[in-house]
């Protein structure tokens, strides 16, 4: 299930990279460059989770965190360059659900946001596609009663495709969503190799779920009858 995520971050490149990762995972995203007017955004946008930078212009991130915690039922993931133990402890003791230090991996940040959503009961921990069951909390995929032996990359790829199930996603979108960064200088054959490996493991226990859409990319869905 898609969630609503508010990203409060003053760096435009970081803000856009986080938004791209979250949107690729199927979530609705609202962006703000600072903490001004956050209360109104929370009231109108009603986010499930806020990704919050601490070093914001004009208004300290801890002050924003205090405001968020005093008036809304939502999760908070701090995203900051402040990596000292006192800052981490202060953030977590002030009510943050997770604390991510820059530089960071976009795919990991999205996974942490989704872990907070699952703990809050906002997204299901278990997802079913045809006879495939993915337990994201346990990190296990089961098909036709058999646990799939997936590598770490294959697991991330499967979770990405499941989040995008029913949609066609390009190789570049997959690369960005699974490997966690954007670049024009990438070998998209890497995507083909891992999709093929995942597809083989899935098809050992049932019909095809990962489909090639010629000229566009891939889609995870049950075959049409």
C-alpha cells in the first residue's frame, strides 16, 4: 500500500533524490526546503512519515521534531549529517523512529521508511502476488510452499518489483530503485542479469511473474488467464 511521505530537506539534490526513490517505491511525496509552515503541510497533506533534516535554515530540526511529535500521529526518520552519539541519542529520545546519517544509500533510506510504516501498521509486512508471498519483516519470499534462496541484490530487486507490481518499470528506474543512485554512466546489462537470475528462481516453482515489456522494461504481475 502506498504511503504519504513528507521530506523536509534544504539541499535540493538530496531532496529530489529522496523523492525519486520514494516515488519509485510507489509512495506519494511532498517536499519542503525548510521547517517553515510544516504544521500546515502536516494538517493538509497528512503524511504517514516525515523524513526530516536537522540542519534546516531558519528553524532547527529538533524544534520541528518537537512540533511533529506534539500534534500528529506519524513516523519520523531523521536524515542528517550530524553523526555524533549525543545528536543520535537526542533525536531518538525526542521521538524519532529512525536516524540516518549522510552520506546515505537511497535504497536503504526507502527501506528504513517502509520499516517504520510497517511498525506503525500503515503498510502490510506481507504481500502476495499470485502464489508468491513476500514477508518483508522476515526477509523471506515463499512460492508454492518453497522458500526462495535469494541473494541480497535479488531480494532488493524482488521487493522493488513487488512495490511496483502491475506497473511497467524501465531498466534505469530499476537501477535507481535497487542500487540506490542515479547516473547516466551505468551498464544496464547489470539489471538484465539480475532480473534473469530472479526470474529463474521464481519460475522453478510456478509460472512467469516477471514479464518483459519490449522497449519499455519489466512488470511483475500474474499472467493473464
